[in-house]
C-alpha cells in the first residue's frame, strides 16, 4: 500500500508539479513539505519588521510586515480569495518571525480575531483572522475567544472604498460584544488579530466596542500594514 501511495505521488508530481506562487519556480521536496506554495528565496524576500507602531494613543499596533511588499500581498490575496489554506504555513512563519523580534506584553491577555459577518463566513468558508489568531495563540500560549466580538452588519468590503471617511462610515456600528462574553473581557487585556491594517477604521471600531465592554488594554497584531 505504501508503495502504491509513493507511485501515485510521483504521478501527481509529474502531472501537477508544485510551483512557487510568486516566481513560478518548481518547489523542492523540502519547500513543498515545510512552507508550501512558495519557494524559500521568495519567502525570505519578505521583510519582517522590528518595530511597534503607535496609532494616536488608542492602541499599539504590531505589524509583521508591509502590505506594499508584492510577494506578501499576493500570498494574502491567494489565501483569502482562493482559499489556499496551506498558505497559513508561510504566513504563520512570517508573523511568528516578527513576534520573535519584538516585545509583546502578554500578561492577562486574551486573543480576539476580527470577525466576519456570518454570511461572508459562509461564503468564504473560513475567517483568515481567526486562523492567524490560532497560530499566534499556540505560539504565545494564550487563550483564544472567537465568540467575544460579533459582526452584526454585513458591510461593503473596505478595499472597495477609497476615502478614510467612507471606510469609517461603512464600518460604523458593525460590531458588538456578545452578552455572555462581557464578564470574560472585563478588566482583561485583549490582543486583536487581523490580516491587514489599512486605514485603521475596522480596528478602531472594534477597539471602541471592546473598551465600552470594560476591556482594560488593547493591542493589535496584523500580518501586514499598508502605507
């Protein structure tokens, strides 16, 4: 049986050879097994930040890399919109590589991913922010609360809106803290996790709702920051 599986694997590799999503190079066996869908040189070309960003006093922003990097931007797009779940491996390596470089206070901290609206979650099949949050939770040994923050308004995609004011109006009043979670988050520190930080409108709205629920302190961790 094992021999048949090996023959089948060779047959599939001949018909559908694994190539890097960025440069099109054929992947080695190690690259296919360890990082999936991207070659080592392309992955290593993604710069990892060494700093923490300040955002006007509301929260500290921890951003692993830049959304301006074409390789990373393409990986995020393929992950979100083509449902290439194996990309969580290289994306996880990037975010963990960043966490090894910065001091992220985690005492009394709970991880909360930015939620999708239920209809969008059904359509996509997964929440990319939750997948990244699980990777972070395992690495930092922190609990993850996926039912704390709810998206109650099915907003337009922020990427389709150009102005800052349009984005803020679009996202206004779209979140709430579930009643059963209010005691869990009161006086706790929250690490909000999302994939991309652009204008900050989504994170600002989520942070505002959590503060109203009595959260003590909020920090934000994203895979990529635009601008």
